């Protein structure tokens, strides 16, 4: 939890890659090359992308990177994927938010999983 108008220092966002995909290296390099993203570094470890942010505030942040499909995965259940991503992020957020100041995270994350 960050009070309104305050800024937290360096933080790490960890993104687990979907089965059969790997992050596009050039796309990750572009993220850290753009100073407005506040992403100091992006690296990949154990099929997870680690984004090192210079600061975090109450303002929304958006960033994206490309992924490459290395293995075709059939019958990918997008609803299950949506649930998995949501629960993983809720757990990460809850681990770093003090219990007394923790907001209700049930509707905090809203993912729109769409088939291509």
C-alpha cells in the first residue's frame, strides 16, 4: 500500500510466461530503453520475466512486450489462464501489503482473456 501522493522506491514485477512461450528479447530491451516506463532493467530467469522498476506510485502503469511461441499448445483454456494470472498477482500483492492497510483485491485485477 502506498499512500496517495507518495512514491515507493525500486520494486520488482515478476511475470511467469505462459506454457509454450518465451519473451521476445528485443521487445524487453525496448522497455528498459524508454525512460518513461520507469523500467531500469528487464531480464529472464526460469521462464519468468523480472522487471526492475525505479519507482512505484498510486498511478496506473502500463507496459507490454512481445512473446514468441516456441511450442504449440492445443486446447489452451483461457479462463483457467485468466484465473491463474489473477490469483498469482493477488498473492504477490498480498505478500507485500500490510494486513491492516490491505484493500479488497477481489475486483482489483480485471483481465480480459480473448481468443486470437
